[in-house]
């Protein structure tokens, strides 16, 4: 223990306030008190042990609680990042298909149908049907993904529908 027995108790709240709290309250205009941030970010027993009004010392049990909370939150963050990567890939695929389809339609619209023969018109129809199949498949996959939950670990699950806002 660096600096004697009192150091860990003096450092526990400032360390949390300097490392975790800024990220926890970054998206709010009026941040809540430190005690509420502790309760929002840590299990209740750990938050209570670290609360400013507590006389609890930074014991090995509290340290294990903090480390366990860190492991859980890290797993949750990794799960969210992996799910966001999948979300970005899926959206990129959708954008590529839409761009390809609209470019093909724009090109096909340049020639009036009255000037297109039967065989070229039949090829256009088949190509358009393939685009429709691809779009339908993409929609089915997207809906399936939105209804799914990603689990990196048993403790960290993310519902894809919750990621749409991100």
C-alpha cells in the first residue's frame, strides 16, 4: 500500500470522480451528485462503500467489488462496441444496395420503354426482380438483427433495437 493506510481511503472517491464520472455525466447538462453517479455506475454494495459519507475503509472485499464492477462494465462496453460495429456493417451494406439500385434505375430510365425491345425489357425486369429479392433479404436480416440480443458474456447483453439511436 503506497503512502500508508489512509491513502486508499483518501484516493477512492477522487479517483472515481476523475476517471469514471466525467464519462458518466458527459451527456447531461446538470450532472447529479457524486453519490448518485456511484450508484448508477457500480453495484449498490460497492457504491455504498465508496460513498462520501461512509466510514468504510478500502478493504480487500471492497477492492474485489470495484474490480468485479470494472470487469462487468468493461464486458458491457466491449459488447456494445461489437454490436455497434455489426450495426455499422449492416447499414453500410444497406446503403451500398440502395445506391446500386438507384443508380441502375436512373440509368435504365434514360431510355424510354417505347424504345426498348422485348428481350432488353425482359432483362430489365429480371434485374429489377433481383434487386427486389436482395432488398427483401436485407429487410429480413435487418428485422432479425433488430429483434436479437448480442451477448459477449452472460453478464453483458445488448438489444440491437436499443442501438438504433446511436
